[in-house]
């Protein structure tokens, strides 16, 4: 099931829910523990989704490199050739 919220938003909401469940006194101990486990599991899933989204975004930003023009490639090779001539 796909969530309508982005992973960062879900993490923030679930962290708040866990905090409120820890201080809630209106619920029985068993139901609080059950809800805490559900919220912690959901938080782990949201954190994993956030990490995957960040990783995909990083890959996309790294993949979009400008392709060097032929003039740039030729200038780089000429400079490397000049450096080789100086070493000899």
C-alpha cells in the first residue's frame, strides 16, 4: 500500500505518535505497548523509504554530469601531451 505522504513527513508524524503514546495514560498498558510496536515498525519502514529516496536522488544528481565538448577533450589531451613532453 502506497502512502500519500512523503517519507520525511511520515517519519516526523510517527516520531510524534511514539512520543505521545509513551506519555498517554488513558490507554491500558497492553494496548499502549501494542500501538507502540506498530508505530515503531511503521517508523522503521518510513526511515527505510526515506533512505531509499535519498539514495535515488543522489544517484540522479550524480548521473547528470555535463558531457564535455570536443574542444574541452582536445584541450585536456593537448595539456596532458605537453606535460608528457616536459617530463622527457
